C-alpha cells in the first residue's frame, strides 16, 4: 500500500506501578529516514527501544518523537541553582550600571531566566526492564497509529497518481497510433519543400526518397514511445506494491520526463508538440506528488 510521509501518531498507557508514559510522533517529507527522539537525560535508556519501534515500521520521512514519563508523588525532582553564575551576572550588571550611570534592579525572576542558571533533574530510580518493555509497547502503538494515518493519506496520493498515469498512458497511446501518419506527413512535407526551393532542378527521385527517408527516420519517435509506455506500466504496477516504493517512483518520474524531453526535441508535428507539452505539465505534477510517498 502506498503511504504518505506526513502523519501523526499518539499512544499512552501504564508503565509499572504508579507510572504512566505517553508517546507521540509526527512525520514530514524527507529523502531518508531521520528519527529524532526527545527524552530527559534520566530516561536515555528508552531511546534505543523507541528508535527500534519506529524504524521497524517506517522507512522514510523526518519523524519527531516525544516521550513523557510521569510518576506518582514521591519521586521528587532535584532543583539546582548555579549561584556562581548568578553572582557573576549580578556583579557584571552593577559594573555596567555604574559605567553608564543608569539605575536598574534585578528581580529573582530575571536571574532565574538566565540560561543555565536553573536545572531540574529527576531523582527517581532507574527504569526497570519491565518498565522499559512497557514503554516500548506504547511506542509501538504510537508508531502503528502514525503508519495508519500515513496509509490513509497514501490512498489519496495513490488515487491522484493513478489518474495522472492513466492520462499519460492515454496520450502515449494516441501518439503511437498517429506515428505512421506523422512520418508520412513529414516525408511529404520534405519533398514539397525541396520542390518549392528548387522548382527548376531535376532531382534524382531515388536519392530524394533516400534522403527524405533518412530525415524521417531521425525524427521517428517509436523507441521513445515504447520506453515511455514501459515506464508508465511499471509506475502503475508499483502503485499496487505492499512495500515502500517512493524512491523507485521518483526515479521513474525522472525517466518519464526524460523521454518526454526527447520526444519534444524530435517533434516536427505541431500536434505532437502540443501533446508533449501537456504530458510534461502532468509529469511535473506527478513528480511533486511522488515527493510525498514513502
């Protein structure tokens, strides 16, 4: 199933006696998998299991994960004030006030707002193996919720991509059906132009046919149309894949645009030029949508 790379997931539950944990995550587009886990230092032991829970379910996207662990009253926090830092700041402020001849007064809230002046550390005991396992289970539920939302959005993206591919395949089929007609028209046009440019010159009919045929062959788009159809068929098949295919779809969309550029450079038919422009416009939309596929 096609998945989007944007989504949100959340889960919570009990962790041992008198403790609960909450895990929530949000993801956005990214070329690779980029996991960021926000934890307190005292809970660093949880990071590996949380990363494992998400990396086993998500293959691409920038995923930000936050964890909140709560314990019942009794597990107090240690509050530390850096008095040395505050004393240095106060002394420095006094010097500035004297030098600039300004009056000023620092309140306690001003000092505590200084970065690094106040730190809070948990003094609760280390997490047990059972508690770590419980948090891992909650993280897995949050990851599953994230994936579920990505799948819902992915279905919408897949539907839009399918419509675009169908449009491109229809246009490719129309061009393939008109290929011989375009070649015949180009051949006639070349002959008429030669006659118009030199009406009094007697051309060797065999040589004229040969040169015209060579020119028509250089402008033939059969190979490009065949490769284009192959890319579009593969693209449609990947939309039904059960594994992440975002990178493959990105590559195919680039190849589709490459074939269209070649078609445009070889086009000698006005209608072909118009059709190629329409197809390139649709392919650009396709490439934008593919950027959101896992």
